[in-house]
C-alpha cells in the first residue's frame, strides 16, 4: 500500500504518518520504506530488534534514480 499525506508546513504530516501508518504496520510485521528520517534505534527500543529489518530509509536521490 502506498500512502501519501499533504498539507501545510507544520501541520503534523510526519506525526500522522508515524502514529497512524508506520507504527501500526511495524507492529503487524510489515516492511516500511520511507523518506522520513526515522530514528531506527528508537523503534527498535520500543518494538524489539526485528523492527530494524523492517525499516528501509531512502533519500530523494533514490526516487529520482528509480525513474
């Protein structure tokens, strides 16, 4: 599933993404691919070591190269 959030700067888009999409998906054991600069160690401390293998962080250059 691909989720996109839009809104004004400071409107809480990143918070919404983490609380409503990323955390529930990780709790279900689903892989997350995101360009949000997440603190993976925090997720591991909350959800356990398996969370480390479920989070893939990419930067904008990845998406441009993929085209």
